[in-house]
C-alpha cells in the first residue's frame, strides 16, 4: 500500500567501496522505479483482459486464441529487437502473461457456468 | 523493428456480433499499447541490471542477493495490492524477471573469468 523506501543497498556485504555502493544503490533505485511502473501497467493490462474474458464468456468464445497469440508474439519480438531486449525473453515474458490471462478467463468461464447452474 | 498494425481481431470466429468484435478490438489495441510500453520498460530495466552485473563481477560480489530480493518482493506485493493486481502474481512476475537477471549476471561473471584466463 505504502510506497516506502526500499533500502536498495540491503544485502551488500560490508567492505564494499563507497563509490561502488553508491552506484549500485542508484541503479537499484532506477530498477525499483521501473518495477513500480511495470506493476501499474500490468494492473491496467489485466483490467483489459478481464473485460475480454467477460466478453468471451458472455459470447461463448474460447478463452485461448492461438492466431491472436501468434500475432502478439511476432510483434513483441520485433519491438524487443528494436529496444535491444532479447526477443527470446520477450516471447517467454508474453507467454508467462498469457498463461495467467488464460487462467483468469477459465475462472470467469467457470464462474459463468456455476452462476448459470445456480437457480437461486 | 516496425510497429505495424497487429490486426487485433485476428482469430475471432466468423459470426461474432459487430459490436462485440469492435469492443474486443478496442481492448486488444489497449493491450498491445501496454505491451509495447512494458517491453520498453523491461529493456531499460535490463540495461540497469546489466550494469549491476558488471559492477558485481568487477568487485567479486555474488550474482544473487537474497536480502535485496526479499525487500523487492515485499514492496512489489504492496504496490500490486494498491493497484488491484494479484500480489501472488506480482511476486511470480518478479521471480520470473530475477531468474533472467541472474542468468545474465552469471554469464557476465563467466565472461569475466574467461577473459581473465585468456592471456592474449
């Protein structure tokens, strides 16, 4: 809830040179800032995929969509290459996210079925 | 390389209602925008961790840092909760990224050792 300081030099052994410690701390602060941004982007992404999941469940569309996934993977690999990010990692990352999304979609579909069976 | 259109309605079955198709397409465009942002954030994150990896290798610091990782996980879980993202997923996500970072750090450390052994 709170965005408290993370003591980014936690865990550095004693005896590390002050200049090295300062540079590591600065890099870790940047990493922490990026992680906060990514977490918030992913929160927004899951809001969108939850809406997709509800639409798919309402209209009896399958949770997974291999053609869409192939297009996404191709595009992300290209974007990654342009950003000097390993395209293999970008593809693994997207597969990791998609696995979570499909888990959500299946849960939504199961809830819809359970709701449909519940006459109360 | 190119940020070409992704035909976000690829894979939707024939016979899907036009309004549903339009809403799915709009949601998929948002997802594609978010993915592009995240890929670029991750590219920047790996630039930072590569610098951390080189510093650690130069100063013989261990690639993994369990105290730092515990602090990161605790903070990301809190940020995720505030953003209505599943904290369990946020932790899995960070572990996924850290595994890749450690792989990079080990490669950097191995390169440094290989370089040190090469008298040429």
